[in-house]
């Protein structure tokens, strides 16, 4: 890890009184509570430590005060603007005006908008708010720490200078980075600044430029939350992003479908999800734009061997020929080591085959999916680029051959 980056800001040592409300604990154990507010297209995240220290990262486009009221957030120790776009800073003004805020942090890069000018004017007026620039440092919120990642320099779009935060509470780790895109994600990945995380806030609202394969290989999130507005004009979250997150994570939640999403993180790395809309148990799957069918075959049906399992979801919703990515094969790695798939072939009964690219692999404990239709591979989703359905709904065979042509697995249904 690069050295010389760790000036420590101890909020607890800066005279915070007992004014903050403790986070409501739903179980017996203390937890950090991270809530993604249902603010439409934008980001607004409230973090509460077990001791009641509170941070807020972005505030959506409009006022988030009704949420803060419901959550009884009476004061904020650290308020962060990841970058000065209106869907992140629009609501900050109201927060600063209505709640005592101790520290305000941004990336130091001004913007030309009225929203930004109004925010700066408010900050100037509020002398009691201490300004922090987002330089590499660790901020301590009770027993929770927030590592501020280094920002790339140069002529970059605002998104690629989003403030990046790694939250740690015991073994529970979360990664928040506003609207960072491939450049900034690559900058952190190359410098070893992306740890194995428990929770990932999908960068840039589940945009197609908000993830990379190396980034996800490092982050390996167990739960992903996408902060996104219903029917937004950008088409977020994009099917490619949904596929990638669903492949990597055990649960993918969206504020447009689940309302406000709270992730409770425990010291031993366990986590729990509470949503304001819908049944928590349906949070993980469904509604994926890539037409992932519900009800994938139970694992017992899969063909197993060599530490891998193979299944096919042959029946896309509706007409298979029109929704080619609604049918797909899943190669799941049950072993503890990654398996290289370069040059391997996946074939149906009529020897229509897909050959994995040379660098393909399936990470230990994870899966890759091979979709029938057209798409760009990201390393976890592969596409046969077929114009017709491949897998017969009423019975077929999927055979997986290694690079030497030896049969590894055959799934018959
Ligand atoms: Zn945004």
C-alpha cells in the first residue's frame, strides 16, 4: 500500500457531545447502519455508527429532510459532497441549514452551476462548519472508520473525481464512490486501494461505465445497492451493470424498486438488509433488465464435477427468439480456487458452441453466465452473439469441454 497518506482525523476527539441519536439496533449486536435514501435519481447515504456518530454522503437533488426527520438524525458529524453534480449536492443546502454539521468535505473542484454557488454561499455563512478537502486520510466515527481515497488529478470529468470512501467496522467493509467511472475505478484498482468489500454502492447509479471487471474482482461485493430513480432518462441501471452485479453479489438492491435500503453491518462481517418497500426476501433478484428469468434451476439439478457446476436456464420470459439474453447457461465454481476457462467450449446437443476467450475464468465461489444473445463481455457475463435461441425449452444438453476438448461436465434436462 502506498505510504504517507494517513493523517488521522479523530472526530470523537473533536468535542462531539452526546447529541447524536444512537443508531437503532434491530438485533442484539451493535451494527453500523448505512441507509440509501429513496431520493429518486441521485445519491443520498446516511451512515450511523453504533455510538450514534453520523455521516451523510451526498443529499440527492431535492431536500432529504423528511428522511432525516423519520430517521431522527438530529445532527451530522461529517457531510460529504462526492462531486458537484446536482443529483448529489442539490439537497445539501437544506441539510446544512436545518441540521448542525461539524465537518463538510468535498473534492475541492468548483462547478459553474447555480446549485453549487448556493451551496458555497451557505457554507460561507455557516462559520461553525469546518471544511475538509478530500485528501487521503482516515476519519473515525466512533468504532467506524472512513478511509478517504486519493483522487486522480488532471483534466477529468467531475464524475471521475468523485470522493471515494472505504468504510470499515470490524470485518464489515463498504465502498462508496459517488459517480466514479472507469478511469477513477481503474486509478484505485491499479494502486491497490480497492479492498475486498462487503457492501458496494454501485458507482454512477448502475451505469455501464460505473464498473470494470478488475474493480469487481478486487471488490468482490456480497451486497450491491444501486441508488436510482424509476424510469430515469439515462436508462440506469443498465442491463450490463445489473448482470455484473448479480453475478458477483448475493444481493442487488435498487432504491427505485425497494425504496430506502438500509444495510446493517456487524463486526464479524455479517450483514442484514431492511427496505422500506416490498418484502426484504425478494430484494436480491428480479426486474433485471437483461431478462434474467426467475426461478433458475435448483442447485441439485446442476451437473457437477471438477469443482464446477453447470446449469441452463432455457426458457426466457416471452418469445425466446426475441429475448435472447433471457436464456443463459451458468457455470458456478464451487471450489476454493479460481478456474481458468480460456479456450473452453460450451455446446448444445446440436454442437452449437461458444468458446470462452483466452483470459476467461470463474472466480472461486462465484459464477459466470453465458447469454445466448448479443453483448459485450465483462468477464462475468459472456455472450454467444447468436441471433436465434440456442437452448430448447423442452429438453437439451449443455456440454462443457476444456481447452483440449475433454468433456468436463454435461448438463442434461
Ligand atoms: Zn449522479
